[in-house]
C-alpha cells in the first residue's frame, strides 16, 4: 500500500471537480472537511442542502467558489452568520467580495497545500486537465490503491 494513499484521498477531495452523481457515489469515502474547500465543484443551494450534515461549515463559509454562487448566511442561518458589512456600502450584511470582512473570510489557504504542496499541485493540475478520471477515483477512494495515480504522476511530471 502506498504511503501517500491518505494524502491522495484528502487532496482529491479538495481538488477533483466532483459532479452531483460522483459526490453521491463517493460520499462515504470522502472527508467532507476537504470537499467543503473544493473550488471546482459547481456549487448550488440544492447540492449544499443535500449534504448539509456532512459539510464543515467554517470551511464552506470560507470557500470563495461557494461565496460566488450562494449566500450561506441567508440560506442556512442556523449554520452560518451573515458577514457584517465593513465597506463603503454599510449594508446589513455584505456580498461584495472586496469588503474587508469578506477578504479576510475568503482568504482560505489549504492546509493540504501547505503540508503536501508537491502532491497537491500535481493532483490539482491532473484534475484540472481531467487526466484523473472516475476510474482512478474508484481505485484511490474505494479500492484504497494508488498505483495507477502514482504511475500517472511519475509519467506526467518526469524529472529532466
């Protein structure tokens, strides 16, 4: 078994562009703390509602991709507080991305990136180009095998 298997599993949860069918299929295998930070999911109210008990709400609230699509504080007031406006608009709450309160809140830095930067960047690039597919996800998340993904990483990022 690969010593990096758990790292691959956590990084994929954060960087793979899951659709609703894939999320449903893998939901028991994913750590939703990291899925909550995923910037590549097509976020919607329905998606968030469906997995409401699984999200890490602090992480979800700091996800700029979620912020761009959904106002969590309005739709899930029992889970997330509305950000108090501190910008020139002086609104009751602020949906302006450049408002200081939102800049601070949305400046999430992945702990996985900080801890496993090399693997994280490689998986992010491979997911972004769709070289990591559903079969590889099954291998890593369900079968707990990493050989194919490790071969892909080695072949794609050969050292010169």
